[in-house]
C-alpha cells in the first residue's frame, strides 16, 4: 500500500489520518465521491453490456481507478477546467456530464455531445471539460496553455490535467510541466500510475522509481498518493488546487493505482496471467477502491448500509435510462459527418 509522500530532495513520508481527513472533507463530499464512483463503475458495466450486443465502443475501462479520478475531480469548482485522458469516464461523470449523452457519443449516435462524430474523443466546453485527445500525452501542453491563459486573463480558475504513467514518458509531458513551472501556471498534473504501459511493466519503460520525482525538474511540488484511497487523493489534490488558485504554481500528483481490466476492450490477455501475475491482480482486486470507500463511510458513521444500497440502485437506474436515451439516437448520415469539416 502506498503511503502519502512528498517529493523534494528525498521522498518524505507525511502524516495521514484517514478518519480525520474524511471529517475535514465532510460527510456530504465523501458521500458524493462514493456516489460518483458507483456511477462510474456502473457506467463501465453498462458499456460492457452494450458491447456484448455487438455495438462497437472504444473502451479503456475505468474499473479500479475510480478513486483516483473522482477523488481528484471532487476538489474542483464548476468553473475549473479538466484536461482528460484515455482511461475511462470518471472525468465525464465526475465533472457533471450527462451519462446518456456521453454513452450516445461513444456509440456515435446523433444525440451525443458532438452529434456522434467525436466518439471517444469527446468533451463539453460549457462544463470546461476540454476534448479528450487521441494521442497519448498530446493534451498535457494544452493544459499548460490553458493555465497560462488563466494567468493572462487573471481569473480564479485551475486546470486538472489527467494522464497515465505511459504518457509521462513522452516529450510532450516533459516540455509541458517545464513550461507550467516557468509560468507558475495554475495546473495540477494528476498521473494515474497503474503499473503498466499497455502490456509493459512500469519498470521496463520508465527510468525513475516514481513519476512524482519528475516534479523536481520542473520546480514544482510532487506527491505520491494511494490512488485506491479517494480520501487521500482528495486531501492532497485539494491542497494542490488551493495553492494553484492562490498563484503558487503547479503541482504533480502521482496516484498509485491499478486497472482491473485490460488496456482496452481488445486486450484478450488481461486476466489470464500472460503479462500480469495472477497473485498481483488478486492483491489489487482486494483493494478495490469502490467498496473500500463504502466501508470507510460505514466505519466513520457517514452513511448506513441502506444509504449505500440506495446509491447503488440509483446508479443502476441512471445507467438504464442512459442506455435508453443513447439507443433513441441514430448513426450520422454521410452528409452530417461532413458538416462543419474544413477541407
């Protein structure tokens, strides 16, 4: 299990009392995090159901990483920006996007966010969710640019830039965090380190022990958190967001987590031990962040079992309605696909 650490000249362990931090966050926010994590989990399940029916969806499952995504997103205000990445849909539901319209877009239906023409590369500029990129790491410089824009406009916004450990090995990542450090841009870089870069182990592709160590080269604080503990994620990201909003500059938070499914829906060897040891998978599955937060809410007196069951029932109903809405749309015609394209 990852302890809370701050990276400076060395990795320094920080005190962390989960119950005290949960009480500081407050019951309402903690329950909201659990609700959104359940919604994201059931959204993934709904996608799996739909794909069994033969409908093609580009899917990089969120399962196992909900605590990292929702824990961070819960720190933002409505006016803050999210620069999303390829892994899952926590950033859509966690920032307020409608499950039905997201699902419709993933199915390339005309009632989706981009009228079915963006597919998985979707966003919602009204909610300040910037479009998801199609190239790993390509969005990180955009996040730094948005941060610079905030400084020039003198607004009180923050950018949460999300990416995986693989994208942190791209040149774009190095250049972007360096520029954000120079500009003291209000950007929080959240790196979800799920130990694999598609099929390769982290150690086989990355020279440093922890991605957070790269914060040193960009002159920004770096933190290592347990991504399966959304209370810890929220505690650290909230501080980083507050500091960025105060003009103190960016931060890099590495969230140690694990994807339960394969890299994407076409990964047929995700669970058979071909490239991930069975014992490793089982150990991480036992640390599933969704039931873990539910147990925390029970232990801390923030919710009862009936409350958790009601949240789950509501999420199931919401995703059934999302499927009905998405299926009510249709695929775009050739003419519609070409509309608004510049040749």
